[in-house]
C-alpha cells in the first residue's frame, strides 16, 4: 500500500503525549504531514523531529499540521516534547496499528519459539 498526496487517509486513532485520543477524522480538510520515526531520543529521530520543529513557523504559515508517530509510550513522548520543545503532537503507536494502516510498516512473519 502506498499513499500519495491527495489520497484519502485510512482511518486510524492513537493517543498523543497528553493522553488525548486523536483520530484521522480530526485531519479532514487540513493539510497535514504525518512523520513516522522509530524511537524518541535517538540521534536520527531527534534530528528529524527537531527539523520539523525548526520549520514550524513556515509550515504554520502555510496551514500545515504536523504530527509525529512512533511506537513509544505517551509518557516517553511527553518527555521527548519537553526536552526538545517540539510544538506538535506525537502519537503513540505501540502495536504499529497506525503505521501498518498507512503502509509505513508491514507486519512481519510470525516467529514461533
């Protein structure tokens, strides 16, 4: 599955760093950037989040909503936002349900042990 600009967004929901449930329907009629990353406070992921933070004024002026999504917990996201003064929500996707629905990751083969 691949999503292109202008495609209809599959339904999803997840909790942000404040514990607020956010749904894909909240984004209807908005220009949005959803960025997916592996883990809070890792070098590459921190750089990516800070790049969005640093572009916030330009993005806001263009009416763009930014949301980050990773498997980390709500508590971890709150600390990450506070540490780097990120001005956008981060959704917790612990079971990769959002990532899978949007084609970012594909469930791997089940490994029996």
